[in-house]
């Protein structure tokens, strides 16, 4: 049954696509002749059934500790990335199963409270000699080292690579895959990334490149709409070139970016925007960083979160080093770790992985009542 689907891929997909029959896994799997799910489709199903995916439901995207049911959360963001990326991939004749798997898994490693939380946790890890913390690297950690009591999901290299290289924060006018990767090189990259403050690995597939760019397309206009909803900015304040070229609503921004990308990339071994659209996007991202992500009120509002990160990190580390461990939540996490994991990870890394997997609300509940911040109405 799967052979029929593999033949269909060869017939209808672009020769630049990633074919399911070429998927690589760390451990080969014996599959029945009656199997009707191809390799990347199986990856997507495994990610959907992971505990890390379940925790998306209570992880914020940009705005935290605000009582407003219409703000974007992480679980919606990954769905938006998947839809946008699959739209692009379908037009370009790429493998939509690989795109879906990578899209759904790309943010699994985000710690509580988004990129602000990531920066806080990264400093704690670096100061304790565990290297820098990166959410895309942590996504791989969950999928390969922590899920299923340390057995992991045995995902394909193509899916793991696309997740690791999804860096949507970096502005890319064009993007060309770095092909011919293997698990040996992939593992070296995992180690190297811990030593680099801002790593930027390039995907090995065009599908991975699509997910990376779709990540940007999914958040740039959506974050703008959330900020407008909260009264932080107005549409008239958006950069002039961005308004002219991309529009001033999330819908028009997504449409114009996707249209330009597929028109400029069809049949090419790379993805690229036209120069004008690329500049308009760069200006819009710069505006978002200045007016939204770096907003002083937002940063002030998250000061209690920083204190909780410090408190929990020190408390858990001390508990592991002196009692091994006794705190109920940490003990539950610890007991679910595999023997292989415990033999190869330090106490600092165990604390990192425990905190990184927390939802926002669980994270807050672990702090003493006096430290717990109160969400504001907006």
C-alpha cells in the first residue's frame, strides 16, 4: 500500500522535493506490507501524540499574564505555520507530510513565557556551564531523549533537521537548502549549538526552508494584530513601505508574502522574495521588535517571571544535588527518565529539561504564593 503512495510521489512531486522513500531514521523499523502511512506522515502522527505537543495548549506566544481570550497562543501559531507552509509547499510541488511534521514540531521546546522565558533560561544554563539554551535544540531533546521514558519517537532526519533549523527570527531574503546531511553531522550540530549564542543552521530540504519562512509569515502579522488589539500600536504607525507593499492587516500580509514567495521560487532550488517584498518584511519585523517585543511595559510585567525562573532553577538544582530528589513535581519527572538519559545528563541539564517542558500555568504554580504574578485584564 505504501509503495503505491511512494510511486505517486515520484510522479507528481517536484524533483526538488523530499521523497518519503528516502527518509532516514536512527533505528530502522520493520513495517508491514499493509502499512499505508509514509515515513513523514508517521512523523507527524507521532508528534501529534507526544506529551510535548499536548503542552502547547498552555504556552503563550508573545503576550503573557494578560486576560484576553483572543490573543495568539503557541498551539495556534504552530497550526498557522502548518497551513501557510503546506499552501506554499503544495504550489511548489514539495512533500506536504514532511512540511506538516516539521511545522507541528518546530516549537515543542519553547519554555514557559515564550522568547522572554527562553532568554531567562538560557542565561541560567550558561551561568551553570550547561551551554546556551535554544528552543529549537530543546525540541530535539524532547523528541529524542525525553519522550516515551527516554525511548524517543525515532523520527526521520529530515523532520528533525527541519525542526532544528526553523529559525524564523532571522530575516532571509532567500534560502537554499544544505543537502547531503547525515545523523553524524546532525549530532555534531546539536553539540555545537550549545556553544553559540545565536546559531543559525540551514535546513537540508526545501521543505525545511518552507517551514522556516512560514514561521516568519505566520507570526509577523499575527503579533501585530494582537498588539493592535491590546492598544499598543495602530495600523497607521506601521512602516510606510510595509503598508504599501504588504498591507496593514494580517490577512493581506500573509497573502502578499505567500504570493510573492511562490511566484519567485517556483521551479528553483531555493526560496526567495523579490527585493521590494523582502525589504518591506524586514522593516515590519524591525517595527515589531522595537514596538512590541521590546516594549518596556511588557518587560516590566514579566519581572516576576524572571524571579520565578531563578527560584525554581536554584531550588530544583539544590534538591537534585542534596536529596536526589524529594520535591514531588521534580520527583515525578525524574522517575520518568530513562537510565540512558540519567547516565548522560548532568543535574543542571535535568533541571533545564524539567523547566523547559512546563506550561505557563504549571510553572507559576510551582512558585510560592507570594511570588506568583497576577494576570491583568486587557
